[in-house]
C-alpha cells in the first residue's frame, strides 16, 4: 500500500530550515521512494508542510532505519516542534503545483466509504474541470484516540493562488452541496501552502 507521509514543522530559523530541506535529493536513490515536496503555510507564518510518497511500509521503515537521521541532522535546531503522520494512499495524482490546498478531515464512524465515493465522483471531477487544477492526492488513517473514526488527508494542487480563489468562488459551493460533506465530516481543518521548488525531490 502506497504511503503518504505528512510532516509539519513550526520553524524558528527559516533560512537554515530551507537550506536543509533543499538537501534531501539523496532520497531519489532510495528503494520505494516515489517523491517529496512541500512549502510554507499561508495561514501560519513560519509553519512548514512536507509531503512524501513511499511504495509501502517496508520501504519507508528501511529508510527510517537507515539514512533518515543523517539527512535530518541538517535541520536540527531549526524548528521548535515537528509532527509526522502516515496515511494509506487512495489516490496519488498530484503534479507540480504553485499552491497546495490541504484538507485534514475526520469522518463520522461508518461514513468513510461515502466520503471516498464523494471524492471520486464529485470532488475530483469537479476540481479537474477548474482552470489551473494540478491533480489531487488523498489517503486515510485511523483517527488517533478515536476508535472507529477514520481521518483523511486531501491534497489538491493549483497552478496559482488566483486559480484556487476562482475555484472557491465559482465551483466549491456547488460541489460541497453535491458531495454531502456536511453529513460526512465530524471535523475539518486545513491550510494553503505555497510550494517551494527546491524542496521537490
């Protein structure tokens, strides 16, 4: 099962963090590595998101047991907190984007299949019809500390913030109604991320 790794950092030294994050090119040679990108939050200054794709748990565990700590050492002392989450990918179709919309969704028990169906039949086709759409990746995980609840990480890519603004204004309200999201979601939060090309591997 392909994995989406989501890392969030509250950064205290943006220049050093950026330099370190630009130095992960060695990942290209790792068995099972499929790609990595990230950028800066538009909503919270100094907050960074990084997303990685791995072929399966075995490839990811081998990397973590091998060169991960050496690569990460270049960013030691550049952030005050870090959080890492793993999601089992359902779709991975996100291509190069100037802006990524992140939606972190917790779904009511028993409605995860309805959420996925809406993503496949309403959200993804609806966004694909919008100018500047650059694809969507999403995955699922058990909600920590909430037995029976499932959460989803949904990443949609846009050529620019202006393209995303146009989508939000002209298409999002209708898609939201058609998808039944109001009934599926127990909670949702999110962010807008300005991607940094140097962080892409």
